[in-house]
């Protein structure tokens, strides 16, 4: 794990994006592949799951988390919780959706953070390996079954995965993954999959806090509209 971290840190440093705050890493059992906790000026703690640490994608995960670190240290608005909260406050959520909506909204915004992090990770470290990783993520999402919440979560994962691959020109126009996504949307009555994919693909950079807030509010409204259009 140390060698993987050192390789990532060296790649970021060579590109002029070395972290300036201290970085620590811990490998531990956790339900997700990884995460990073950051405290301004004090440092970052990268959490890596046991599963990820034992996989071939360990360096890719660390590179992704390093992308979050770079965005956080730079004060990028996509990684500013105040911007997130302002965007969410602009969206009126009907009472019937109030309990579950914060989770799906945070997922939609989390994908935005991930894409901005991958703008560093993919070109610096991961490259074409992203195709297999995000392709599998999208394929798993197309198998989603459940209520309207589950289906919208699945649509967000598909839109994020394909949008991210398109952003880095890693998905051909006739790739079978696009057909799977279209079949999922048609089969589950998802009307906004194309719109969501385009939002993720075309995230602007650089961007201002105001522009990012507008974008996130629009994204969240699109998700809410999809939920409201679906049968309970």
C-alpha cells in the first residue's frame, strides 16, 4: 500500500498538484471502497477498504482520493459543503419525499465531487483502466430492482459512470454499455437519464461558487422531477 501511495503522490507532484497538508492513510473494513476526511490546514485521512487494498485498483482508488484532496485544498466549489447546502436550500421538496430525498440528493452531488476528483485521477494515474471500473459500476446499476428510489439511485450511477467515461473520451459511441443504459431507462421509465449523463459529462472547470450552486440546484431539481414522475 505504501508503494501505491508513493506512486500516486509522485504523479500528482510531477503535475504540480502535490498536497500541501499532511496526508495519512488507513486500511480498514468498510462498506465502501474508500473515502477521505479533510480538516483545513490540519491534514487529510484517506480510508481504504480491505477489499480495495487487496485489489488491482488500489492505486486508482488512492489517486481518486488524492483528487478530492487537491480539490479540497484548492477550495473548489464542488467540494464546498456551504455551496452544497445553498443549492439544496433552493429546491422545494414535497412532504411526501422529505424523508428520503436528502440521501438521493447527496448521492447526486457526491457524483459531481467524484467527477471533479477524477479530472486529476484519470489522466494522471488511472487512464483506460477506468473503462472497466466504471463499466462494471454502470452494468451493476442496470440490474437495479426495487421501488422508485432504487431506480433513481440506479439512474444516477449509470449517468455518472457513462458521463465520466465520456468526459475523458473513454467510451465509443457504439459501446454496448450505452445500449444497456438505454434499455434500463426504457424498461424503468427513466426520462432524465440522458439529461443527467450530459450534466455529469459537461461539468465546467473552472467554475465559480455561484455557477456551481446553480448547477447543483438544477441537478437536484432534475432528480426530484424524476422521482415525482414515477409511481410510488
